[in-house]
C-alpha cells in the first residue's frame, strides 16, 4: 500500500517534536525537549516534500541559515561564514574546503534520514570549525528491509538518479546507496560565450555494514565515495583581447569509518572509531591556440582514531569522555611543488557532564583540549542550563567557546597572480623565506611595518551566548525564540607586508580582526485544521567589525555621498556590517497533506539586502549602491501516490523567476522538475 | 542630526544677534567661495603598449588663484599650483617646480578644515622618491581595487596645499572618471580605461595669505 511505503520513507514529523532524539548537541542521544542549546532537525519527509536534491537546497529554506555562493555553496549560521561551521556525515567531519568553503552541492540528500543543526559554538565537543555551529547529516538506517529507486528530471537537463537499499540478514545490518546527479549548466546572460554554471556530473556511493557480536558488542564500517567533474570553458577579457581556455575540474573524495562498540544496558557505552578521509582536486586549463594554461592540484588526507565513552552514573547524572589523535596532510602546487608534503598532528580529549537537579532544572558542562603541532593549543569550554517551569515552557541558556584552526592555505600558500597587478600571497609560515628570496633576487622594493608582526598564526576563537525559550501552546502550536551573540577574535585576515619593484603587493596572514554577530531568531508552528501545517521563521542579524565600530565612534570613518560626491562622517547606523549579511531573513511555509499521501507545499523565502562590495573608497559597506537588492523566492511542490509502490512529485523552484545576475549567479531563475520513486 | 545642529546654531546666532543689535553693528565675515571643478584630464589613455595602457606622459597644470588650467608652456613658472598625471599629484615646490608649494593629506571632512592647523608640516615633492601627496593605493588620496580595477578617492581625505606663491588652499577630490561618474564594476576594461584620469574636485582658496578657510 502506498501510504505504508510513504510512512516508511518519511516516518518523522516535519515540525519540531520534543520527543525527537537528537545526537549532535551532546554527542549522546537526547530527546529535543531535554537539550539546552539551540537545535533544529530537518526530517527526510520535509526534504522529500521540498524537492531538495543537494544539501544546500534544503538548508536555504531554514531559519537563520543563508546559502552563500562563493567557491561553491557555503552557508552562514548566526552570521558566521562557511569556514566556521562544521559539516559532519554521521558524526564524522567532511574535508575538502576551498578558501574555507565546503561546497554543499557535493552532498546528496537522497539517502539521508535527517539533518541535525546545532547553533552556537560547539568546539567543546567537536574541536576546530565548530564556531557558528554544527550540521550533522544522518544517513539512512541500515537493516530496514526496503529498497527504493528514484529518478528525477528538471530544467537544464538536470538528472538525478538514486538507489537506496537497506537489509537485515540475521545479525548483520546492511545499507547501500548510489546517486548520480548531472546538469548541463546554464547561462544567465543571453548570448554570453561563457556559461554561468558549467556542465557537471557527480556521483556518490555509500555502503555500511553493522554486525552484532553477542549482546554487548557491535562492529561495523561505513564507506562513502564521492566524485564530480565540471567542464570548464573560460573566456578572460584582457585589455581588449579574449583568451579562451578549455579544461576541467575533477574532485574525488572518500570516507572510511570502521568502529567497534560496547554497550551495556545503557549504563556504559564505549565506541572506538577510526576515520580516514581523502580529498583530491585537480583543475586543468589549456589556453586555446596558444601555449600556457593552468594546472592546480590539491590533495588532502585526514586520519583519526577516537574513543568516546558514555556513563550513565545515576538516573540524574551522565558523564561522557573522549580522546583522539588526528593526522592531516596536504600536497598542493598552490603551496610548493605538488610533491611537497605539509602535515599537522592533533591530539585531543573532551569531557562532558550532565546533571539533573530536579525535573525542572538541568545543567551540562563540557571542556575540550586540542594540542596542535602546527599552531597554538586551544581549550574550548561550554556550559548550558535548562529550566522547565512547566510542561509547556522551556528556557535555555548556554555559553561556549569555539575555534577554527589556521588552515594549510593560511600557513603555506605561495601564490602569485601574474594577471591582476602581479600581487602575491604568502602563508605565514613561508612569508619570511619568500621575502628573503625576492630580496636576494633584487625584486623587493620595500617592506611595511607589518613585517615585524609576522609570527605563528593562532587559531581564530569565538565566544557565543545563546538564550532561548520554547513555548508549546498545544499539540498544534509551538513558539520558539533565541537570542544570540558571538564575539570573534584573532580572526585571520590578509594584509600587505611588502611591495615588489614592479608595484605588485605582497600579502600575508595575520590574527588581526575582531568581529561580532548578534541577533534574534524566532519560529512559530501552527497546525490549521486536519491537513495544513504552517511554519514561520525570522532572523534579525547585526554584524560588525569591532575595529570599525571603534573608528566610527572616534569619528575617523567617512563615506561619500551618492548625490554630490562629497565626503561626510559615517554614523554607527550608516555602517552596514560585514559583507554578505542580510539584516532580516524570514520564511513562511505551508504544507498540506492527507493520509493517502497527497501533498502540496508552498514556501516563501525572504532575504533583505546584503552588502556586496565597497564603492566609495572606505573599504566598508555603507552606501545604498553597495548592497544587492533583497528578494522573496517562492518554491512550490505537489506530490501524489500513483499506484502501489509508486509515488510521484513535481515542483517549481523560484516560481516568480527572480534573478540577480551579478549577485546571485547560482540562481538560474524558475526551475521545474518531476520526480518518480519506486519503493519495494 | 547635522542639519538640525546647523539650524539650532543659526537660531542661537539670531537670538544673540538680536540681543546685540542695539549696541553694536554685526561684524561681516567674508566667507571663501568653494569651487567645484570637473573634467580635468590627467594624461588620459591614448593607447596600449605591450598590453599596458599608456597616456602621452604629460601633466595637466592648474591654478587655484585663477581657477583654470595653466598651459604646460608655463610649467617652469609660479603660475600653477598643482598638476596631475594619472594618480600622481605634484605641487609647485620641492623639485617639481620653482614655487614654494607643498601639501599634506588631512584626515577629515572638507568642512573640518576651517584653518590650516598651526603645527602643520607641508611636505615637498622629492621626485621620484617621494611626493607631498603620496601616490599609492590607500596611502594618499585614492584606493585601487585590484578586482574591479577601479580607482576611488578615499572619503575623508582633504589635500591641504601651500600654493606656488605661498598662499593656502584645501582640496577634496570627488572622482577620477569622466563626467564624475565611476564606471560600474561590471563595465568592460575598455570603458574603464577610456573614462579614467579625469579629476573632479572641489577647493577653497584663501587669497589673503592667511591660514583661515572661513
């Protein structure tokens, strides 16, 4: 029966269910109603009904999350950019970031059970990168005895084929999935020779095996492989002449996670886990009708062994501890020759204690220490309180520290751009030697005062405070609010250390910037009648560079009028904060469905204007023409059960065809698709 | 806020003025007229050499006193006060000209410079090592964006000049492109090159030799 099959696929509710079990917030299974930090869960049903294909599709519709198109699809959480959010698949971190951005379009959402989103610093459990939050993608359960086959076709020749397989054989649970995704790309500008998005093909394979060994022990392993190829046909206009290059970009990634688990009657649970992941990127371009070209190679390896042990000490006290070692290596011709190996080793431990004082009051404290080979060590504490005065009301307060380790690029980059002004960027560990080399070759003109400040980079750190309420009016309506503030320091920025004789500037990396992000997130859920579910969300966000705020207060910051070109002093209210941040974001989603599996959704996603680039010479976002226009995107979908074992859905993203060619190149306009699934 | 403050002080002045009216005559202070100049070419691009844009290599000379461009045949005289070529600005003094001119960059608004501060040090040109007005991005009057390849005057930079004849002027550069309009970042290279090296600026010149700009 279709309804049964349907219920299997989308078993959990689309609304926040306080009984929903979440693992990401505390690294232990806890029901949503007992978690003292901001958590959101996206169910597979919501993902299916929204017609999402890749991870960024579904995240773009969540309150307080912004998808930013820069070196791939990255996300902003609580106003912190992509490099400060940790992305996990089944608890293990993904690698392969470009300029700090992990491209979420490489992750299929066709084989996942749910997505857990934890907001606020979580380095006390997860270490580096967990500053803005953690997004954990939880894949389909093994051992479900079901198979589904899906095929989708959409505009731009987008094809997505998917096979999910899950079986229980005696004491062995199995899960496997295959995904293929392609598009021929598109051009936003009519008659343009170069496509805005180039044709690509991607594939993902997953396999996991879990074996019960007696009553306490369990062992298993997961393997995931992901590959993508993007065609590149690039035209560069250089002073009137057009240079055409042709080539490709190939990315390969794999993850392997073996584990051994001991679990005794919920009293003690210990898991020993290995994790090996590799990312291999190659980009090659050959210039047409001429010699020369571009060859970029980047190979990253991350290996980790970790133990985590959870003790349920008493009914009201739980203790978790963990420790692990990591070894990371990178080979890239961006740094040196592709054969030079750069390495870092990390050893860490973490502890967490959860104590219930009564049915109304709980606190959780956590601490993690990361000792690093390539940069300074870090302590990351976190503390959270929860107070439940009644069954309807829940109050949470938490404070945590987060950090992000300097990446290999910031340590070892050795890049000279010959096309645009012959500028160079040197990582902090190689800058001094590179300056010596240029000086010996008589190519160096002068150094700036900052040269004296070149030193080993420290991790970027943040402190984040979250305070929120969850108010459950009835089974049909719920209201949530969360106030947040993140203070970031030691942020790594590039600055000029020297000038070359040919005028080119030389940049390196420094722990210079301090910034803040703060705001409020509101959510409301209401069931209307028997069939209609309404979800609404809003985020107010204020961000600022703290040095800029100080300068504005001192009257040292100026801006230029659009009307008469004259400069005047900038006020605090005239400062637009960090670029790419929208002050107001909101969403409104209607979802109607009946018991037979028919559904329809309509989702309104709003984003207010956001700063793009400085135009009046002060290096800041302030003038009205320095913002991209705010907009509303409307997505809609319908689903119908076709026959026994078959279901079908169709949808249109960006119904009103909103486009912004310079500032939203990743938005192709109205896109229709149809999706058929066979479940048996 | 600024406007209301001006109105406020104007009203206050009116009250004081009325209060004083019977006893003494109001003192009339001559205010300097502020002048705006645009379209001053500064060695505009004439072509490409080895793929690099070049001009004819000539400075354009300007006099604050006459508010006019001075012919280059007068370059070895004190008839000019300032000259521009690309982003380079020279003063009639030091090793750039026979005058006593110099300049410095003041951080603030044009209106902030009510007088040349008493302790001001006028820098002089020592070409090609240094210039009174530094000629590099974010060091003097402009910032260069290597991505959009556009030149933008930094807001809040006032160039305070000592003229060839030893008088004082203050200048705010408003724009570096033809018609006072910076091309869009998405404009073609050709458009950016064709329209650049045209100065728009406003200035106030104190003819009486004092350091006041009121």
